[in-house]
């Protein structure tokens, strides 16, 4: 529950300064959200800006305010509303919509991915601002927005569809997974095994089948050959999501360098 009830969204012309991406994000957020602002929105609407900001440094600071060093804090769940608004904003360039969805994926899978990294019995919360309740709230906040984001699939570009596919297997339903499989097969035909997109799509298809034995086998195969391994005592889902996050990050880096991601 968001305890911050004031202030309301500021006027549209408040401080028209800062790098271009800040101004665009602010306009889209103001269009798509109403009511009390998440605390992280101050970076969009505050009267003062960091004079050193360019697009890249602003994005790093803005995203870090929402998901700080890959940990969930008490206000993370509130800030995810900003990412969801940006992910659904048609004026936002594709590479930034992709990044917004990818960060939603990260926020929803923090606990499981950290478990996969550290192994059974290891301390899970080294950041004092991160706690299981914050992680659960962040996961719930993402879950609530997944149906709306997946509904955009027909109108979305291929790059963002790849990120949406990751969200779909984090929150599988009997409705979304049967629809996801034929949609992803088109990607599998275009991108062979051994390519970043090809391997990512095929792994998502394995997860969409919800076969734990097959998921474990493919996770073992991929981590043994190409990706950092995870302890075998960790639950299969945690290991799979840890791998999927790495793959999504690499796919995003490739898309950012290509015309398809712009």
C-alpha cells in the first residue's frame, strides 16, 4: 500500500529542463498516471535537476531509484507503476520500453535470482533496505500489471515482445501460455540456436511448457556450456529465472545496438 498521498501530480510545465529522455518520461507518466505520485517520480517532476545529467546518466539514476542495486526496498513496489506506464507508452522508444519491461522482470524475480546466486542456507538479504516483504510487494505489483502489458503484444515491436515473453513465464496462466507458444515459434524460425535471441526464445518455450524435468535439463545444459552455473541444491525455478535474467540482459544489450531496438 502506498502511504505517500501528497503531492498530487504537478502541472505539466513544471521545470521543463534536463535531458530529453527525462522530459519525455515526465510527459508520458503525467498522461498515464493519476493520483498521488510514487516517491521516485520526484526525479521527473522536481524543480531542480542534476546539471551533469545527460540521457544515459539520468536513466541510470532513475532506474536505480526504483530498483536499487537489484534489491527491493519498501518503496520499490510503488515505483514500479512508473515502469509500467513507460512500458505502455507508445511515444517511448522501443529500447526504453524493452528496458522498462526487463526491469519489471528483475523486480518480480529478485528473491529467486538471489537464491540461485547464493545457494541454499546462505544469507539472502545483505542489503539492509531489502526484505522479504518488499520483495513480495514488488512481485505483487508486477503481477497486477502483467495482463495489461501482455494485451499490448499484437501492437508491440519484436524487441518488446521478447521482454514480455519473460514476464509471461514468470506469471504463467492457462490463458497466456498457450497463446505465447505459437507467437514465439516465429522467433525460433528466424533466429537459430547459438544466437542470443534464438537461445533466449527457445528457453522461454521450455519454461512455458512447465515441465520441471525438461527445464532442469536445459538449465544444466546452458549453464554448463555458456552461462555462470548455479548451485544444484537450489530449486529449479530459481535457477531457471537466474539464467533467463542473464539471457534477457544480453538480448537487451544486442537490441540497443541494432535498429530493431530503437
